[in-house]
C-alpha cells in the first residue's frame, strides 16, 4: 500500500517517465533532493515524492540511507524470461 499523503497534484505519465530516465542515467546514488534538482524540468517537490512512492512500491527503486537506488533491471528480466531456465 502506498504511503498516505495528501496530494495536491498527481503526476502525469511523462513526468514519471522523466524521473525514471533521470535515475537510469545517473551513475551514483543521489539523495531525494539531489535527484529532484537533476531533473531536466521543474516538478513540484510533493509531486516528485508521489512519484518516488510509486516507484518504490513497484520495486523499481529502493530508498536506503537517504539515497535513491535504481534496482529495476528490464534487460536482466528479459534474459531470464527468454532463457530455458526454470525458476523454482
């Protein structure tokens, strides 16, 4: 379940994708504020936090020690699904 937060503005899909692309393009693990400042377009901080909540609940990111870490690996998942290995 997503964190309970009073939301003033829900993010659009293009904004969520912008945050995802920014995270995938970084080589380091930024804090929330650092990541927010890296975005190519301005986003309200509260909306940005809603996006982070969504990404965390969908297991695309982990927030640990105040750092935002991208953990989703679509290439690895595709290789796994295409392989003849059987998961048990």
